[in-house]
C-alpha cells in the first residue's frame, strides 16, 4: 500500500537535494545558511516521526533562527539562460505547459477512477489519501515526460526547483507553522476565552452582532495565523457552535461553510498568508512586496460584509 509517508520521503529527498546543491553553490554568500535551512526541512520530513516532539521543537527553532537572523539568501543556480528560454518558447509555444498540466490531471482523473471504479477495491493507496498520493505521482509523471521530451540535463529540475524555493525563501514553511499555531491556540483554550468575552459584551439574543463577531473574528484570526483552516477551530469553538448553532439554532452547514469564506477574506489582507500574497510578489519581482495585498483589500472588505449578511439570512431562516 502506498501511504502518505511515501510522499514525505519524496519531499524530504527533494529538500535534501536542495540542501546539498546550496552548499555547493559558491556564488551564494549565504550558501551554508540555505543548506542548513533546507537540510532541517529535509530532516523534518524524513525523520520527523523519529526525533519526537522535543526534537521537532528544536528543529523549528533552528528554522526560525536561520531565517530570522538573515542566514538565508537567494542563490543563482546554473539554469537555462534567457536566450534559451526564448528559443524554447518560440519553438514549442503553449505546449511547454503540458508537463505542468499533467500534475492536476493525474490527481483529478486518478482520484475519480480510484473512487468510482473497481480499482478502489485494490487497496493500492492509503484510505482517504489517494488524492495526495496521485498528486505526487503526477509530479513524477510530469518529470518523466520532461526528460523524454525535452531531454534537459539530469540536475535541471532540482536546480530550477532550488531557484524557485530560494526565491520564496522562509515564506515556504510559514503556512505549516501557522497551521500548527492554530492547533496550539485551540488546545490552549483561546476559543473559550473569546467565547466568554463575546457573551460578556453582546446582548443575549443578538444574532446579527454575534454573527459579526464570528465572521470578523474568522478574518482577523486568519490574518494573524495566515490560514483560515487554522483560525476555524478557534472561532467555531468560541462563537460558532456554542452561540450561533446551539444557542440561536443556526444551520451548522451554512455557518461553517460561509465562516470559512469570511476567513478567506482575511487571507487576502495579510502577509502571513505568504504562499498567496508574498510568494507571487517575489516570483513576479514586484517592486512592492505588499502590492498583491493592497490590490486585494478593495475586494476583501465588501466580500466580508456580504458573508456576514449571508450567514444572517441563510443560517437562521
């Protein structure tokens, strides 16, 4: 059976290769910092279940220290030149996107085949993890197609991957860390504290004000933690279930679904959602690293108001 652990090994091997290539990159003055950072990432994926909670805690502190003290910098790996890329573009045109399309196509159609044909009874993939496994398989298939079709140098995918991950830098691991922070908040009882504060200043029976607190809280906690999935357990335990569902009889499906949409409004307005807002700015080499966020605020605020109204109307009919 192919389990999720196989994907951790695949990703860990990739980061280990980035670490080795970074260490060998004499053009980067911060090559050893990069090597240590991506090496720690490789250890977390390859041996995170072996080093225990304390070991993983020190590993996270190491990542934070390397990034916080500026030991991580952008490298310049030997990849194709601008002239070579223009030549490939002129020759192949939009066909160059074929390998990239193989990845989502494999995940989508593979999942459908596995779930709706007798193939699903084979037990080939870990239960409820087939989409993740097929996504990883799609990456390998895309690489195979690239090598058979374009015949690049053997290290080209890894060097291009290192160039990309160096452009993103420490922000690449921010979503995982912030998601873990959401779990810590929930375990520490932050939701109970927020729920108590909400009951203390909102008049009993005020559905609309409670909905505002829930939706705005989802957006604010998402801005703090960078991830609506991390904010959700805090706000649903604080306001969503005890007040909107149990006390006022709201529809839990509407409250949960639209509450997540309210959280996504916060995603549009925070640099903590690095994979959405900082990474595109870095990859596009925008002059203003917060340019993406500034462009999205005018959409996020009206959308948040609409979500508040949607919960009020749809959840309490």
